[in-house]
């Protein structure tokens, strides 16, 4: 979230469209925007994109009309560093007429240089690979 806010502040994007499914009855995007505001970023940097998607594929399908209604031609997708390859591939496949660049944001529970030293890193690695393999088989 803060990586996206930094990109807006530095002029790489006019706004950050903040995605978020429902968690405990509140959309994650609303929680993330509030957190970024507490960190000193203005609300004008963000556009909430609440959804009920349960997967990256569903999230991208839901994002398609949002991006098209804004007339975007180029998107910076900010996601966890372990998720960049798969998310970029899904965005590009769903909307081939839009240019997507994927920006890695660090995740406090995963380090690409030592994920095997931490249980959360091991789980993240395993789940991301399972999702990648499932994607290969169209599951």
C-alpha cells in the first residue's frame, strides 16, 4: 500500500486504485487507505476499489471495467514481491490492450533471499507455487 502511495507522490501515477475484498465485514481497500492516510499520505492519492473476488483472476476481471471507465492505457500493478510474476501474467492476459508494469512491494513475511528460514516465508512460497501450478492447468 505504501509503495503505491510513494509512486503517486513521486509522479509515476495520478492515483492509486486500491483493491480490497471484504475482511470481517470491511473492504480491505478502506482499511489500507486509512492506514496510508495515518502514514501521512493524502486521501486524494487513492481510489477505493472494493470487490468480492476470491482469486487474482476474479480480481482482474472485476478491475477490467474500472480501468476501462478511467480510460487507462498504462497501469503500474503494485503487489507483493512473491506475487509479481503471476499477477502480471494474469493482468496482461485479461487486458492485452493495456500496458502493465508490475512493481514489487516488500512483504514483511517473505524474503526472496531467505524465505526458507521462516515458517511464514515457507508457507507463502508453497502457496504461491501451488497457485502458479494451478494456473498452468487452468484450475
